[in-house]
């Protein structure tokens, strides 16, 4: 599972050939969540409110790159890294 970005202790990852809808996985300490790219809402798991706000802010800024990364992973190819939040 490639890590495509990391910031403030938050890891953003995608699985190769993962199930639809397009999404990414977030790990923050002991918390894990799956976030849908289209809506930026949690599909599964949970995150503290502050971490979720940071993830949603980051994802909104990089939505096109996330869609591209999803496409690469669905083809079993390594996606490009995505810049973290400043």
C-alpha cells in the first residue's frame, strides 16, 4: 500500500486494485479511516475532528491528484507523491 502523502502525523495511503468507490486510507496514531474522494466523507473508521478537518482540507486541494493516484493504483502502478499541507 503506497503512502502518497504525510503531514502532521497523518499518513495518506491507497491500496493497489482496491474496491470502488475511489477512496484513500488515513492513519493518525491509533485511528484509521477510509475517505471517499468524491465527497471527502469518512466511509469507514474514525478520526479526531481536528485530524479529519486537516485531511479534508488537504484532499480538497489535491482532488485531481487523488483521482489520478486512484487510477494508477487500480492499474497496479505506483502513484506519484502528493504534497503535504504546509
